[in-house]
C-alpha cells in the first residue's frame, strides 16, 4: 500500500518543488519531492534524500503533534497545522542555526500559523471547526466527561494571553525546558517561571468559573488528561 502511494505521489505533475508528508499513527514518513522533466516534457516529482531533517523530526514528532492538537483546537485541523509547520521549517532548514533545538523552533512556527489563521476566521466558520474538534476529542478520549473537561480547558485557554497559553503548552504538553521557552519568548528564565505560575493560577480560576457548566476537575488534572490522550 505504501509503495503504491509513493508511486501515485511521484506521478503528480508539478511546477515547483513540493513536499508531501504521509502520517501513519504516531510515526511519519517524509517524502521530499522535487521536479524532474521526462522525455515528453512533463514535470514529475521524484524522491530526494533529506535524512538530517527526517532524523531530527522523527525524534520530536509525537510531542510536536500534541502541541499542535492543543494550539489548533477550534481554529484549524491539527494535521493541517503540523503539515504547514513542517513545510515552513523545511523551507528555512538551511538557515536554522540551532538545528538541535528543532522542537523549540517548530512550536514557534506553529504558534505564528495559528495566530494568522485565527485572524482570518469568521465566527460561523470557527463554530463549525470547534464542533468538529470536539467530535474528534470525544473519539480520542472515549469518555464524554473527560472530553468535556478538556473542552472547557481549551475554552479557558482562549481567555489567556498568547504568551501565557504558548508558555503553558510548551512546558506542560511538549516538555520544553524553561530555558528553551525563555529563548522562544525572548525573556529571562525568571520571567518564564513567573508566567507559568501565574498562568496556572489563572487557569484554575477560569475552570472554577466553569464548574457551573459541569466541570469539577482542577487545571492540573485536566492537563494530565490532555497529556495522556
């Protein structure tokens, strides 16, 4: 099946360099494809190696997908966010100085993509995207109560500032160190620690406001639920 799919991809006419990503559950097959000209003058995709990027990305794939699941909720499909982030990173790959910090770089890319997409969305479109996201959440959680608690957490996160939300997700969901977050957010380590502390407190207060809507879980408990999905 994979071989047949690769053959289909190679046969797609292209005008410029493209990249196709194929995801299989928790792993990723990366097919960097460039155009070549056959004897009839048609341009086709052919596979070229990009082993350095693939090796580094495979190591962070699961953590990055979890980050995208949280960042994209109600704004865009997580798979689209993952793919756009990878494409953007690949385009800049030769200019990235700290390639060992790939996860840190990519969460920054993903955050910018979400902000741009959010500004473009109309209210009606966002409601539909959020409904679809909740259906996927219910399927993943396999427990309506857990799905609802996580949904309320996402809604509470919408009331956080951009830096607060990104800082929390980078630390709790993607496992970035405080030092790495400080580099991404261009602030001191102390500022990140303070931001994390205040964000956790703020989230707890927001979730307490949601208790009347049916949630009785603490912020830390719901974050653990999100990590376990």
